[in-house]
């Protein structure tokens, strides 16, 4: 009898372990099973962030912000739907991202998508339109909002470059070197900055580089001869840190700043204390909560990712049915999110005010 009792106990324990392993393997939680028991239909939100490579630290923290948003939303017992997140690695590869987006819609049955980076967003636009799935692009390129089903939530170039020119005037800089990747998002911002500086009568030059460059020394010499007293960077990592290091090794002491992209730098020791123009940020208590969840000090665009999820959820909760969620989203003209006040225009772009920040503060 004693042996039989022990066998029964072991069997129960084994079943429990198998159940836990099953939850982990499938990404499910007991809370999700409770939602099934309540009979709520599920809305799946797919994310395509860079989870490997040089930008993995950004993609993983954006994914964390989306996870916190879904957890916050599912705490509301009055919701019509239960929300699940399906995350995939975009690898910042346009061809693969389009294929992955199609797979997420066809096989994972996602009801909405969120992407990061202009090039990635642009290739998902036709996929989302074809399948009639809501797509939020975290992008500065207006092309990411083309068609009925595609939207953008970002601090757009008009706002961020306007803020940069305002600060340049205040600080009295006279010769600006705009250093940019030859990439859709970077150029959308850099070309507008150049146009605004031209309009203000401030001397400037735009220098464009391919994303794989590692040696800027000859170009730095050219910029120095042109008399640049401020370098405005629109580059990803590791090129941003490489450029700053080679600039200082050349003995150039001119100030360095960025429109947004200082937030991409993981090791901020080389830029600590520098000012820069960032995307909108308002609710730092929630952003700090997300940072604790991520176990990371990286805060780049966390508010945007969180608000994207919440905007999608608001659309599904207010629409009569899933098919009409896109119309509900189009009808949201003003939204107060943790990034700040977001205002949607007739293109489907939610714009917000740029912020002045100091690295490390």
C-alpha cells in the first residue's frame, strides 16, 4: 500500500511537471488558460523586432515593452478579447522580414503586426494590405503608413529635425556635419534636417555612408577641413561608436549629437553627458517599470512600442468586430500614451513632440 501511494504521488508530480514544461514550451501561462475558461476570443499581436545581431539589445527591450503592455491590458476584466503576443526576429533583413510577416499571418494567425525600422516596415506594408491585417511601423518614413491597414507611431522628422534646428540656433553652431546611413529611415530624417538648416541659413553638409563601413578616417578629415563645429549622427551600432572613437582619435573636439539614435548605443560611456534630440517620452514611471522588467537600462522607443500595443487593443475593444478594428484605429485622432500625446493625421501617422535629453539622465 505504501509503495502504491508513493507511485501515485510520483505520477501526480510528473503530470504537474509535464504541464509546466508544456506551458513554457508553448509560451502559455495559467492566466492565459483562465482566459480560455472565461470564453474570451483571442487577438494575437505579432512583433518583428531585431532579436539577434548588432541591434538585438534594442529589439529585445522593445519586445519587453510590448509584453508589459499585453500583461497590463489583460488585467482589465471588462475586455472583450484576451491578447497574446507572438514575437519573431526580423534580423533587420528585408527579404526575411516579409516572409516572416506572411508566415505570422498565415500560420500563427496574428490579427495585427508591429515592426521596427523603416526598411522593415516598408516591406511589410504590401503584406499587411494584401491580408487585411493592421500593421504599425515604428518608422520615420511616411511610406510605412501606405494603404488602409498600415499605420506609423513615431516622432516624425518634421518634429525631431525642427527641435534640432531650434537647439542649434540657441547654441550658436555655424557649420553642421550631418553624418547618415544611406538607409530609408536615416535619410528621411537627415535630408529634412539639411533642408531646415538650409532654410535657416546655417552652413551644413550631408555625408552618406553604407551600413557596413568601419573606417571613417578619411571622411572625418574631409569634414574637419570643411570646418564642422557640430556633428549630427544618424547611424546604427556599432558604426555610431566607431565614428565617435575615430573622431576623437583624430583630435577633433567639436560637439557630437544625434537625432534619436544615441538611444541605440548600448555602452554609453563614450557619449555620457551629451545632449541629443529623442523621440517623445513622457511617463517615465512606466518606462522605468519596463526597464526593470527587461533588466536593461536601454530605454530607446519603449514608450512607442508600449503605445502601439495599446492603440491596437483600443481599436479591437471599441470596434463591433475584428474586421472593423482598422476603421476604429483610423478613428483615433488623439491618444495620450506613455510616450506623450499622439496625434493621427489623414495618412495614418501618429506623430508626437520630440524631446531634448541628456545621455545618462
